[in-house]
């Protein structure tokens, strides 16, 4: 549904985007991640046809965005980070206005408005103005506004900023339902747990380039250790011998603490415990953790704060 090929954009001497390529299929959720200043916002603007690329191209279902009047732009629904609603209109009035801007009228407009309100759980508050809404309700209405013209591609720019966990979970449910119905979704966020739940694939952009693009599981495996185990043990372990054992990729002992990198916790940890017991090392405590997307993100983009 979306193909982005070698996008580049400069503002004077500053290269905001140097070479970004990605794709999103129907029914697929792709998480777009990157540090501040990595080029995400410019990439999203070029995908939506709001900014013209210096080079590269964007295809929506095989068709390029030629200019502001390109019909293909109607197949995109954008949910911006900043709330974009008319506070003086009720929720239904907002959706009717957005629908009218897309030329939707009559019974079809009513059907679309009713369906959008039902999806985001605002049917009972349809006549209330956004000024009376909580932050989470405004976010959900913002999503409904992006859906009123039934787009094939939905782009969400940090849609859960500043909202409560219940509203965040409701938005996740909405997006999962939309993906199941065949919508292609691009989701940008700084919350790693969100893309872990939602994304089929993740694209990490840094310094205007794609530095990683794959499924969450494959990206985590790229760190080399999918699991870290810390054991409190008796005695000094022959670390060199342990490293020869299957599944142990890293071993380090400091006093009574043994830290292991294990490629497959479920398969290898029981063997490691048996190996230690056979050599007289009593294990007093075990803690384990899985590599997560935050580990992947920091390993690829660094830990230095950027603005």
C-alpha cells in the first residue's frame, strides 16, 4: 500500500533526510522510530505530500503524489501529534465537517460518522464539544476525524502523548481493529512498549537514514543475546569452560555474581543450571530478563541526548 524509495530532503545546508526507504502492506502496522532530529517528522511530511522531497519518491498503492490535488492523497489519513479539532463544534459536528471537506454527503456521511464514533467509543458523547473532553477522548476523536473518508493508509504521529493508560489501551484496540480490517498503518512514537505491542515491523531512522528495519523479534536477536541471566552462586566458575557450552554467549563473574548471556532462555537455562550443580556451584538466586526494543534502539542510535 505504501512504498517509500530513497527519500532525501535538505533545508539549506542541513540534511534532514538523506536516504529513507520503507514499505507498508495492507493490514500491516509499521513502527517508525528515531531520536529527536533523526528525520521522522520530515519523512512523515513527505509521505503525506505536505513536503516535496529533493529526491526519491512515495507511492500509494503504486501511484505517486504529483501535487496537492493528487487524488491519491485522499487515501491517506493523518493523525497529527497536536490535537486538530474545532472546539466550538460537537464531536459529530467535527466529523461532519471533516467528511464534507472530502466531499462526503448525505446518508454516507451519517454512516461514516456513526461508524467512526462507535469505533473510538464516543457515541454517547457525540453532541458534546471537545472542550469538555479529557485528553484521551480528544485523541480518540482526532483518530475518528482521520478515518472519516475511509483511508487505506493511516499515519499516526505520537497519538498517545499525555494521556492516561485506559485511553492508550483503547487507542491500541482501535488500531488493532483497523489493521485487522486491512488498513496499512504507520505509527511513530517514543514509547517502545507501544511498538512492541502494535508493530509487525519496525523501521529505525537516525541521522536521516534507516539504520534498521525488521520485526521486533529479529531486531532483538540482533543484539546477540536475547536473554540475560544473573545468578548468585557459591565458588568460582570456570568461565572459559562455560562459554564452550551450547547457548551461552557471554559469561562474567564478579565475586559471587555470575552474569550470563543466553541465546534461548527456555532451552539453555536448565542445562546451565545442571552444569553448575554438577561442578558443585550452589545457586542461591536467579534473575533473568529479555532484551527489549529500548536496548535495540539505544544500541543503534546511542545514548547521547539530542535536541
